[in-house]
């Protein structure tokens, strides 16, 4: 797999051999075309990070910082070390998503990527925790990658702005409308 755009465009990243469903390059490219310049200087949270493809793509395209939450973080650590060996604005939380989210309670993020395993009912739990701990900045965006047949209930004070389907994968863009 390769980084699709930005300063590290074309650089390879490793993928764990099992337990991960990496976001395809075409889908990543589409996501970043949609969010466009919002990525510049953004603070990113990448939940269910896997290889780190979404967060690393965001950093390559000008994000200021990224916190990765991934239970099995060995490959993620290797990818970060290869691309950003001295970065001080990148943090990894090697934990289950529920515990990981609790560890970033005092921070708000401009963009939050949520890419859980399909059909595990993690989306609603993750969105509820994001809201409970107020992790999304005003006008921030949660980008949820999910199977096209999975239902998505958007919590109050969030608004589903856009939904794009790519085969069996749907990407939903949810905006914080809280003022």
C-alpha cells in the first residue's frame, strides 16, 4: 500500500498480515478530495488505526498532529518510524478503542477517522464516546468507514453531511453542529 498524496506521496506503508481491512487507495484519495483544505493544520484522531493509512495520509497532506488508537500497533509503529522518525506531534495509544478514547479526554480534534471492523456494532459505541468526551471540535468532522449494509445512527448535535458508496464500503461524513 502507498500514501496517495502530499509530501509522502508514493511512499510504501506496511499492512498487518491479518486482523485489518485497510482502506483502499482509491477510497482514501476520495476521502481527502472531499475534505480538501480542511486537512491543513488539523488535529487528527485515527481510531481503529490499523496500519495508520488514514492518519499518515492526513499528516502527509498537511495535518498538524495525529493521535492513533490501535490495539495491535506493531506495524503502525514501524510505518510511523519510517515516515516520521522524529515527529513530536504523533502519538500512539496501544489500546482497545474504548480505553484509548478515555486517554484523550482533554483534547479536541478537527477530524476523527473511525474505521472499525465491519459488523461489530462499534460505530455507535465509538460515536457515543466521542460525544461523551467532547472530542470533536466545533465544525469538526467524523469520517466513518463502514460496510454499506450497516445502519448508521447519527447522535444529536451531529449532522450527516455526505455519504459516498464505494462497492461494499460506505464513507459517511458527520459534522459537529454544536455551537
